[in-house]
């Protein structure tokens, strides 16, 4: 088994930090103690009972997907069940812990399953869940993303070695060799571009695979978990430790989305960041540490603006805000100041997903949608 398959870090990721912990919010310095508004239900659109607790949530257009023992699609506007597929827990797999198990674009979604020792890439319709096509891989298969044009991009082994591959059926549409033989090969599809993070962070044209720019990591380091918003691409910096611990998340790097020029980097004190994408919002960036500490970063310079320690179950970026799920409810946080602006009345919240102004919260045995 190669080192890429064994890739792991001490933290399971920002979305899995402190599951079930108390929802404590406090400042590291007394003069930063935020106000604590009472929990509200303002903006609630609907609430439904879940058939089981989901391992993953995804808001895609007018559909909410909840993945547990089955995959259930809800209408984002009314919460009505559109369709459900019984899959069995652990049927849907990822290339490594922390990867998104489902990716969506346009009117379709893609997931990866394992059957008879072979990985299966499946593309299905959001509207009714019907499978459109699938493809099997017998060798290595990395992260899987779906482009706006309905093509899948992944890193996979082939006759010419390991490569970044685009396809929309049984045959490759394009293939580009990768410079590293092992990971992490984290991918992000945004518009007409696919970003691939490994020993370099590289941008490729999603339709043809052409490499438009690439930035090499420092020796002994790789990039991971890219995220993009407007003119900015942000990724983790990961340092090789040894064959037991492999890589450790130590830094955050920001790049110009058009040219790949590096704008700044932030080195985490102690060098332990969670294995999840930095939270990139319209008002700032938040780095998530393994300990649960959040650090607000200036998007222009990467300078630290604020620090708060949290105990939370899930955390996401949503537009200009950050949403934090705790046992006390869901806090809506201003990433520029670290201040909590609202707390939703969702005790025992453990899983979040959102798009635009729509936020979906799994708490206890319910799924609730808010306009925030």
C-alpha cells in the first residue's frame, strides 16, 4: 500500500472536530469577549425528521442531499422528500478521510462507491437520483470532482502512469501526467477550472486539461484542501513528517486565481491545523486549528486579526459569514471580527451545509433549513 493511501493526520478535519462537545464561545483576551445573543428561530423555512443521522450534507441548487445509510434528496425550498436510495452505510467512499463524499455541479452529482474490490465513479441526476453513467477503476483513484459541463475529473492510474484525468463515460477525454506519485491530490472544480493540490498547486482548464499555471511547494511540503472565491485561491501547506504520521498541516497560502502568483502565507503557531479547507468568505478567511481554535486572517495580507477557542461539531463558510454547530445551537460569526452576530435555536447541531443564503442544519433527529 503506498504512502498516498495511508495519508492521515492527527485531526479528522474541521467538520469532525470536538463532536458532541459543549458549545463554548469565549475570547482569549477578556476585552474581546463577544456579546451572546439569545437563540432565535428567525429565518426558519422548514423542518423535517431525518430517517437517520447523516454523515454528510450538501446543498446543490434547489436540492439538499443527506447521506446516511441511504441517500435522501429534499427540496431546498420546502423540505419535501424528492427521492431516496438505500445504499448501506460505508458504501460511498472517498480517497482519504476529509474528502467530500458527494460533489455536485449543474443538475448532477457524483459519488464514489466500492464494489468487488474496484472503485466505481457514478454520476446521477439531482432531480430524480437516476444514474446517468458509471465507470470502474482497478488501480489508484484519488479525489473526484464534477465540472459545470458534467465531466468528472480525478487522479487515477493508467497505461501512462498516474495522471489527472477528465472523462464523461468509459473513455478519457483528456489526461495530464502529475508530478508526484503520491498525494494528497486534493481537487477543486470552480467554473471552467480544476485546481489540483499535491507537491504543486496547479490550475487546469476543465474542458481540455491544459495546465494554465502551477506553484511548487517547498521541499518536503505539499499543498492540500484548495478553496476558491472570486480572485483568491487558498490552500493548506502540509509538511512531510515520516511514514507513520506522513503530513502535518502547518500553514495557509493564498494565490491569485488567474495567475497563480502567491499573495501571502500564514504559519500556524505550533504548526497544527485541522485537515480541512480554510474557511474562505467574502469578509475574511478563518484558519481552523486541531485544538478547535479559530484564527481570523486578513484576505489581503494574511495577518491574524483575531483568535477564539471553540468546542464544536461542524463549521462552514457561507457567503460573508462562518457558521458553527455546537450543542447550544448554531452560531453565525462575522469572519472579519470573530464576533457572533446570531445564534440559531438548534441544540445538538452536528452537521451543516449551505449555499448562498440557505443554511441547512442537522440537529438531533431533524434537518432544518434557514435563510440567514
